[in-house]
C-alpha cells in the first residue's frame, strides 16, 4: 500500500499542472496576507497641508493614534470617548463639517471610533433597530454598555427571527456565554479575516483543480485498462489515489495557512489576536471568540471544507469520462454556493449552499459572514445556527464522498 | 493452464436500443499463441476486455483453470498481462519510472521490480532510453514499453490487443519473434486485423465477425477450406478495374514485362489462364471479410 502510495505521490507531484497549482497556493498565501495592509490609509495635517500615507507606515500611525482605546473595553473608556464626541459635536455639528479640523479629529475622534461604533450599535432602538445619534447617547448609557449588549441581542433576534422563538432562545443562550468585558487592540481590521476566507477559497479551488483529473484522465487516455488488469489496480488504487489527493491538500493547507498567519499577524501585530470579535464585527456576535480564536475557527472550517471538496472532486473525477467534463463540473461546484447565495438567496439558497461540500467558502456566503449573522436553519425539530451546519455537513460528507468515489471507480467499465 | 469462455455475451445500451458487441462465444484457450482475427468493430476489444476482467459479460462465464475469473479476483490478475490497443502513458514519466509504477500496481517488491525491469529493458532493446520520457519515444518504442509493462509480472496469460498497430515492418518482425519466444508454456492471445502478425506464429486462430466466432483452428486447418478457391492470373493492366468488379482481389503485383499478376478468390475460369495457388490465411480473411 505504502509503496503504491509513494509511487502515486511521485506521479502526481511530477505533473506540471500540480506543481504549478501548488506553487500558486504558496505564492497566493503570501500575497493575500499582504494585500490588506496596502489598503491602510492615514491622513494628517502638517503645516496646513493634508498628507496621506499608505501601507505599513499608515498602519503604524493608526495604531499609535488608537492607542488610548487599546486594552480592556471598560465603560469608563467608552464614556471618556463619548465625552470627546459630545464636546466636538457641540462645536462643529457633525463630523463631516468642513470646519472640523483634521488634527482635532485625529486627536479626539478617531482614537475612540472603533469602540464608540460598538456603543452606537448596542444603543439601537429595541423596536425599529435604528441606532441613535451620538448626541442622544449619554454617559450613563456608556456606563451601562454591557447590559445594553445583553438586551440588544434579545431585541435583535425578535426582529431577525420573528417566527422562530427557538432560534431566539438559542441565540440569547449563546450570547450569555460571551465573556465580558471585551478587548480591543488597534491594527487588525475585519477585512483581514475576509482575506483569510478568500484565500481559503482560492486554496480549495486550486486543490480541486489538482484533484479533478486524478481518475478521469486514466479513462481518457486509456491507461485505466492497464491499471485495472493489475493486482492492485482497483480498490487499492482508488484508496491510494484518494489518500494522495488528501495528502496533497493537507500538505498545501498546512504551510500555506502557516505562512498566511505569520505574515498577516506580523504585519498587523500579534497582540491584535486578543481583540474581541464583538468589537471587530458586531457587538452581538454570538460566539465568545477573540480574533486569534476566530482565525483558528475559520481555518478549521476551511480545512474541513477543503477535505470535503477534494473528496467530492474525486467522486466527480471517478464518475466523469474525461478531464474537461470533470474540470468544468469542479469549477461549477466550487462557485455554486456563491451563485446560490447571489441568485437564489433566502432560506432556500442557504439550505442549498449548506448542502454543498464547498458551501463554507466563497464570496458573501463564506463561513465568516455566517458567523456574524443570525441565520438559523431548521433541521427537523431543531433550529441550527448556519455556521454549525457549515462545519458539520462537509465533515459528514467526507466519508460519504470517499465511499462513493471508491464505489464509482471500482464499478466503472463493468 | 486453460482459459474457458462459456456462452459469453456482451450487450451495450445505445440510446434506447441494445447493441450486442459479443454474441454467445464459447472458446477454450490452451498454451501457445492464439490469434483473434477480425475486422475493426467485430467485437475483439470488448472480448479482450472481458477476458482481462475489466468488463463483465452480460451473460456467460469466463473461467481460468476451471474457476470463474470473478472468483479468482487478485489471483487472476496476478497471472495476466494486458496491452490494450490504445493506452495512455503518463507524460511526466520516464520509461523506468513508468515500469516502476506498474510494477508497484502488480505487487512486485522493490527488488523484484528492479531485476525484472532491467531484464525487460534489455530484452526489449529499451536500455538506452530508460531515462527518457515516454512521450519522446517513437511509436514502436512506446509499443515496446507497453509490452514491457504487460510482461512485468511474468504472466501465464498475455493478452495483446492490436499490438503491432503503428509499428514498421522491422519492428513487427522483432515483435513476432519476441512473442514466439515468450509463448512457451504460456497462453498468448493476440487480437489483430493484420493477418501477417499471426499467420506464422499462432498455434490456433479464432476468426471473429459481428461479435461471434466464425471459425477456430490452426492456420493449416483454416486455410484448407480455401483450397481450389485461390488463383493467380496475368492480366493486362488496362483490364484491372474490370476484373476487380468481377472477382475478389487479394493482391495486385506489377510484373517487369508490363503485365499485372492478379491473386484472386473465385473460380479458375473467372479469368483465362488462371493458375491455382496455395491458400494463405489472408485469403480466408478476405473471403470472410470481403472488401467489395
């Protein structure tokens, strides 16, 4: 078995397209980890001139600027930030007033913005869901921030899941487990986790492309007849091919994600991993996670999705008679969750994408967005939060598609 | 050592119809070279694939030494070597790497594989190209690599589907000699539509048409029925097309004196002054698969 596995690995790794795709996964991991830092901009005033800097330098200046809000998000800190807002809004009316000096914004408004945005969100009206003006939020409100968070999730779920009291209860129960106070460390933006999801999609796509020809190219070239007439050319070869495809997927995933995490966290600062998800995304995010744990959960989801997608692609490859059809279907199935989200949407679109092995990766349908959402899908008598389904369904599909692959390959030509 | 086919048939679904590719074939193959002769589309490849266990018969049974090949499973695949008509090489592999890969599939140990590959590369005159990518080899060399992979497990039963297609005459002769040498105490089944490939080396032949075996026997036994049916006559070259309309032409040869010698199947009085000829397998083939 291992000898055959070694030979199969050698064969796959000698293929030019495989090497090209593997090189692309590694190059893209560095590129995708670096891109978000290029979006960083910092504008300040010097001698009456507005100067904008970009990239790592802008990031460093921003971190410096937001330093007062770093660390534990205490109600006192929120109240202090709010007092600066109130003081300046009293003078200038709103933040977009042309007379509002940029230097003052940099000193008194922007440093508190990441925290006050969350306060603003938590203070939303319980019935309409609309957030009040900053001037309508009092220091007392700021001091009661964490209590407001608890009541806000209940209000929000009443609005989002009107007809699903079970989902409302589940969400509130989940939120009760979120540890408070929150923490914030400046630097890391939400687009960084979006890029992690996007990169995982590309990684999955490239691994699927490596996998797509594994069985069907043998049918296409006629090599299959020779393989099937050998002692180990059936079930064992099918298992070896599966093992080889999964090994390549895992071997691509580990170093690429390691490189991605090293680059992104080094660029944005390792301390940012302690920032609470509730400050980065939404104050009522249901999971008790900091950024580091969130990165790991996205990676776990990506890993399961990657394995499930590879298994599904192997099944397609075993079932298709040539590489063109298998590759075409692979591309289609990789994009289908995104298309379902965009074209069908709603509960039906969610069910369809959750059922697909690649459902957790893509555009707006990605796992990260599901984590920040409050969508519950009914599975029998249960209402299950979509991210749990996005983790569980592909995990269950891995053995299913492995079995189907072996069965399809062994029964072919019979 | 005997392969037995008992009422073997294979049908394929073609849209709404069922097409019979192999129709109720019963055959017993013993040691020696067996030639399976038939025109393209006569069902040879389907029969070969069933014999190799790649395809299951719709009905009937194939047994090796009295045991169904389905029941034998791995044990059967251990004793067969198969060279399909068209087969894909992996473009990234050299000759040696390809043979190592197939050796692993055939369950050879590293040591066995090394020794066998060295031996086969020498026997097949492929030593010099062992580190060359297969895609860069000539058609004949690729075919020899194909034969090499079929021989890796030292098979008791070798199945070759159109093994000489694409080979030049010299390579064909070399190939025939190699098979004759190898066939001692083994069953070698060669399917072909090129009569000369098997005429002189086949112990027995089976002639296949429209999925059925029409005749079996040694070359001598088969050609006996053609006695008195093969003639040669010298004709005027201008009359060639006229005679081609009237008789089944086997061969046309231009002579030094400007006339044309016509070998044909028919009666002595079809063409004036026709002389009887010793029949060959090719004559029988043309009788069974007429060109007209």
